């Protein structure tokens, strides 16, 4: 009897621990985190990694082909992947890595730089909104994966797919879900998140690879998108064009998510273009403050920590002052990749499977450890996520969860 009571107590404690983990993990509900800025609010994380890297909690297969990153909410890890000839929205248990559900929601996207979806699901309350590589947009029940409504935004709004596939992550704002299908008079559309019906349509730019962000300025909400031609600010209520800024755009791929602080917005791209900061004036016009070719974000967006932007300028990790464009330092670091920020450090993930911990300081490059994950035949372009004391990485079909908490 005594052994039975001990076993029961152990099981109860394990269940409570898993429940507590699920609650603390509900902090990365969309692309680039709670505020779409690449910043995690996690604290109590390792300041230095062991030589072999942080401990692996679990490794799972079944994510499918593709480059989609993760959303984390209510004990589940959500992503997209190509299985066979269908795209799936997939949920995994954060505690164990086991699949919770998988729902087919769209056709396959194929490309010589890697098949499958690119965007990250957005979790909003009890729903998940997912946009696939061929333009399929679905709203699903977050608990069960049941599809609530679905449509193909390229077909409905007469957009044409872009070279490397639709890559944005849907922006949910109030009662709206906003996406960039790139159709005539429907470059940006706002849909009713309850049923997918159209609220407004605006502009005629082709789609970019970037994801939209909300900006609170001049007492109202704007949405900023980076299309194939320009960055633009629209009134969130009716889609009215307020301002645009084309200098950071290139003719190949505009990918990085804009960065906002107060009434200033940073927009950047690679392919020789560069990045600049515009200030949104009281009349809602955008005035360029500075522009540089020394911060050229390719597929990875920068993060703004304090007064400095940290990001990959093509293949070089760079720190640059947000207000002036002055460079603080440059380093080759782990090689060209992506990054997020948590608890004083940058979590850098190169396209060659190398993971690095770098202190976010303008005083110089300070690496706090690195390790490598096994790599498929394609680049490791999925962006990392830090949530619930875990570092989540993906290489195509395989997901890794590392424990990055400080040991007490």
C-alpha cells in the first residue's frame, strides 16, 4: 500500500508539473512572439551554454516538409508541414513532443529551394489561423484541429503565387485577420476572423514574403505590410492608404518583418537594397530618418533591444543604433541565419544547423556558447522560438526541444 501511495503521489506531481508547464508555455502565440518583434519575455535562462549545448528534452518527427516556425499556446506547439501531396496544420504536445492532431488544409507547394509551407500559424483564443505556401487560409479549432472555415486567398482575390511561395503569417487584429494575397485592388485584405468574409480590400501590389504588424500612432491603429514593391501603412479600420516607403524594397524578395518603436518603423531587405527608418508624422506621412546598406535583412528579421537593432545583414550579424543607423559591431557569428531575443541574449540559428547564444550588447560581439543540430539536405531556415523555458528548433520533418533554463 505504501508503494502504491508513493506511486500515486509521483503521478499527481508529474501531472501538476505538466499542467504548470503548459500554462507558462502560452507565451508565443504567433510569428515572432506576442508582439511580432522576435522578443521573448522569458527570464531565468542560461547565461552560458555547456560545450555540448543545452540539454535536449525531446526530439520529434512528423512536422513534414517546409520552413514554418512555431506558435506555442495552452500546452501545444503549432506548425505547418507538407506530408505527401497535402499541407497539414499540426499540433504537438509541448511536454512530450507527441502529435496532438494534424489537419489537412491545403494543396502542396513545390519549389527547388524546398517544398512545403513557410508561414507560422497564429493562435487567437480558441482558434488557429494558418496560411499555406499555395495560398490556402484556414481557421481551426485550437483544441481539436477541426476546420471552422477555409479559403484560398490567391484564387478569391486573383493573386498569383510568388517565386518561393506565400510565406507570411496571418495577422489577427480585433475582429480581423489580415493577409497579403497580392490581387488587383486586393493586395491587402481584412477578413472577418469569425467566418472569413471580406471587411475591406486595399491596393494592388503583388504579395511580398513579409508578415504584417500593427502600429499604434497618432491615436489610431495602422497596419504595416512590406509587399513586393514597398512598405505601406494602412488604416486598420478601412484599409485606407496612409503612407508608403519604397526605398528598402528590391526586385527579388522582400521578406523581413518591419520593426516599430513609437512612431518610427524600420524596414529592410537584402539583394543589395538595405534598410531605413521612417517617422510617421502627425499627418500620417512617412519621413525617412536614415538609410543604410549595412543592415540588409534577407529571410531573417532584426530585433530591437534598447537603442540597438541586432540582425543579420546578409550573412553578417550586425548591431546598429536605431536612431541614427550607426554601426556598433559586425561579426560572422554562426553564419547567415535567423535570431530571436530572450533574457539578455540573442538565440542565433544558422542555415547550416549551427546554434549560438550571443549577448545582446552594443559593446561588442560576445558569444556564450554554440552547438549544432543534424541537418537535412536543405538549409535550416526555420526561425527559432524561445517559450516556456525551451528553445524550439526545426529542420524540415524534425523538431528539437532544448531546456534553456538556469538550474537551481
